[in-house]
């Protein structure tokens, strides 16, 4: 069985531009889904607790979507696959 390695991107992006999957924010691991509410809130969750991810205050859909996060790829251990991102801290 193959193990897995988590590879954070070298850049951050707004949650609204983050690909579906894992992302890091404020030292924690989170999950962005493809779903959102009619009000625009992205369905994203804190991996360790299963609670909804809102990001920093104020907890509004607009603020949540604008939160800067770091996408994280999950690749087979030992993989030579390059991860996304660049060396800058700019939004995509």
C-alpha cells in the first residue's frame, strides 16, 4: 500500500479561487467542496473537527470567499510530481 504526502502550494489564493480539495489556513487543514449556498458561502470544513470553515471575522460569505488560503495537494509518498504555485504570495 502506498502512503500519502501532503504538499502545500508555494503561493496562496482566495478561497473562492482555491481548487476543490484540501487547503491550509492559520496552521490548520481544511477541505473545500464544489458546493456553495444561495447566499454565496462556500461549503468548506475544518478537517480536525468537521465544523464549517468561515475564516476570520466578520463571518460573512464575502469575507469567507476572500480569505487567503494555501491549497494542499495529496500525492503518493515518494512521488516526483511537482506541486502547484509559485514562489510569490499573490492571488491567482
